[in-house]
C-alpha cells in the first residue's frame, strides 16, 4: 500500500471528510486532496500534527502500513517513517524500517546508512558504529569532489555528525555553510536539508564555545521562509539562540511551546542553559 492510500484509508476509517481530517493542521483541502491522490508529498511536521489532532497512534498506523505485502516504498516514505521514529524515540519502528530495507533490492546505500544512524541515534550509540560501516559512510560522504552539492552526502553528514570529533565536524560544517550562505534561491527540499543539518550541528555543539558556524547556523534558521513546514526548525533555531546566550527563561519558553505542540520526546534531547 502506498502512503497516499494509507492516509486515505485511515481518514475513511475515522469517518472524516478531507476538510475534517486536516482541520487545524495548516494545509488546504486542495493540498490534502493531492496528497491522497499521490500527487503531492506530505511533510513530517504536518503529518505529526494531523496524528495529534485526530488522535492517531503513529506506531499503529505504520505497523499497519508495514504489514502490507507490497514492499514498494519510495525514499520519501522511508524518510517520513525514520523521522517519525526519531522524533518519537521509537526504536521498534526504526528497526522495522531498517529490517524492511534489508529485504529490498532497489534501496540506495545512503538509505540503508540513514536507517542505521537513526537506530543508533535513538539508542544513543552512534559512537559505537562498526569500523566497516563508518568507512562506508565516509566513502559515500566524499564520493564526489563537490560533496556539499550532493543530496546523499548532505544527508549522511547531517545524520552522522556525532560520528565525527569536534574539529572535523567544524571543518565539514564550514564547507556546507560556505556553499549555502543564502537559501532564498534554493528549492524547498534543499532548504529543509540544510535546516536539518544546522539543527544537528547546533545540537552537537551544545557543549562547545560559540563559533562562527554556530552563529551562521542560527542565522540561516532565522531566515527560513515563514511557511508551516519550517515552523519546527525556526523554533529550534530560537531555542539554540537562547541557549548559547545562556538565556534560561528563553529556552524554557521555547520548550513550553514545543511541549504544547506535542514534541515531548524531542524535548528530552535538549539541554537547559
């Protein structure tokens, strides 16, 4: 079953119209109609918000999706599942995705590493990646000379930051920020990818002194378009701005907003100034 079919099936099971299903989510009925027909992707923030508002258990939804014998899953669906698992700290779901990928022939090497890194991140065990796997990721990361322009390389870097020491991470991030000084003229998918990298860099720099890359990462997040899809990234950017300013009241305010929005598990990953 395709993702669009699963969403439509769940809506009908709930006895809701398209307008009722997306009420309060921040997308239009026209957009949701295209999502259900498979002509538009649904971003993870919108999906999580819809699950929360409609009382849908994410794990149960994906369990049903995985039980289907049709294993044709595209990269978007895999990414959505892994992101949902990460934000919910759902190791069971993440490992289900990884196990399913091992049985698929048309899955890229980057996708397999992505699933491995998400499982390791949920376990808090990225530092213990096997030597051969680490070498494979590094080879994939630098498979092209201009690695910062390659989407697979950017995804690997974003997910594997903990694997690098502080000095190496700093140098690699400097290269990324040099390439993406301004996101205004970039496609939305690229903006999202760089925003995720900035968030991961800031998260992994919480015990470091403020450097130029930290300031630039916060600036990029502040300048993201004022669209619902970027809301979480902009909120986290404000959180880290307060954090590095040692503004405890500011960080607590953002954490309160995140809690209201249902990101309890994400809060566990954030420190207090």
